[in-house]
C-alpha cells in the first residue's frame, strides 16, 4: 500500500462481519468509499488504500470509520450510516474512566445496558443515537446533538449517577433537541418563501 493508505486492527471475531457473506460487506465498503481493503483474517489487521480512480482523499477516513464501527460491534447497516452528512462515531474506552479492573468494567457495562437492555434502549430512543457496548468500549453513532446527549448520559452512568437522574437528563435533552430542530425547520421554511 502507498502513502494514501491507513492500517488498523479490529477484533478477530468481527472480521467475518466485516467481510460479510460472500464478501458482500467488504465489496460494499470498497465501492461506496472508492478504496481497496486488504484484510488479514489471522490477526485482524486491515489495510485501506485509495483506488486510483478515487479523487477525494478523505474517502479513506470514511472507510476507516465504517470499519471501526463494525469492529466495535455495530452491524454493517448501522455502520454505513456514517456515510451520511453530519453523522459521527465516538468510541469511549471504559478503561480511560475506570482503570483496568475487568470486574469494574463489567459492572459498569451492565449499568449502561440496564436490566433487559432498558437503559441502552432509553438512551437510543430519547437521543436517536445508536450504541454498541462491546469489549471494554461503548461506541456511539449519531448526528452531533444526538451523539453528544448519548455520550453525556453514558458518562453520567460511568460516574455513578442514578438511572433516574440520567433519564431526567435525557428527557430534558430531548426537549432541547426538538426545539432546536423546530427552529431550524422554521428558518429553512422562511428561506424557501
């Protein structure tokens, strides 16, 4: 691979998802981003290179985000949402907040997921962001306001805040996001007149 290339690793158990049935996901990333992927199924390393017919060098970073999202537990369909304008990926490493104790990380992951997935579902439904709790990370995909609210809620849980407090915070954030969206809608409809 030449200087217009990137290298990354994802967990080995996610390589099959990245490749997809009969190579479908891999081909889709290559076609949609104008890149070539070199996947090492033995160690989980991936090389990403721009195809010679690709004019935008930023495409390599688009492919990288999709691959990282798949590597952190998102389905390919959810990962491809990162190609939309103003949709972002953030990966929170729980070790940065909690240290390396696997029992502490597992306990906090359980709090983020909630009983029968309740907490995670509430965060996703109220913010519109999508979350994946995988290994020692929490990955979030969403538009700016969505993923910021989801990230704040996750950090509140990491810091030991009660679920009830987090749900109230999310409810307030949802109202703020709705007001902002209405204001943007009004501004755009005034511009069209």
